[in-house]
C-alpha cells in the first residue's frame, strides 16, 4: 500500500503489443477494467489530464531517464511500471504539471 501526495503524476510506457497505441491508451483511460498492471491500480484513483504519443519510437526509457534527472520530479514508487527494464521507475511526481511535461 502506498500514499500518493496530491499533485501530478506522469507514467511513461510503450505500446508495441497487439492493438498498438489505440488499445493501450484505451485501456489506460478506461475506468472499467480488471486491475492487472501497476498503472491500473493508480488510475482507479486519478483523472488523466494529458498524454503524449511518440509513434513508432521507443522512448519510454529516454523519458524515464530525463525525468529522473530533473530536480523537480520525484519517483514515488521504485519499480512502478519498470519491472521489465533497468529503469528505477516509470512513474514520476511533481506538485506542478509543467515540471513533468515531455516532448517526443
């Protein structure tokens, strides 16, 4: 169990599986689903504000590294969304949305 502070969170991931980005975003944005992945459990208590798509590019590790280097961003849960890679986390937090914005 984790306590999540009030503020903004960014989750970085890829969508190269069946159905691609349409299927992945559809799942993440849906409220009616079986909770299976880390993000599913957090999404049950949050409201999406914005998403960024970088089609046909594998950038989740680049973005995770960039966010990890920012002083304004923190990693509230080690290993969140990154159990299949070497990143410390794919979830980042800041009290200010602008501190978390990324561009493809």
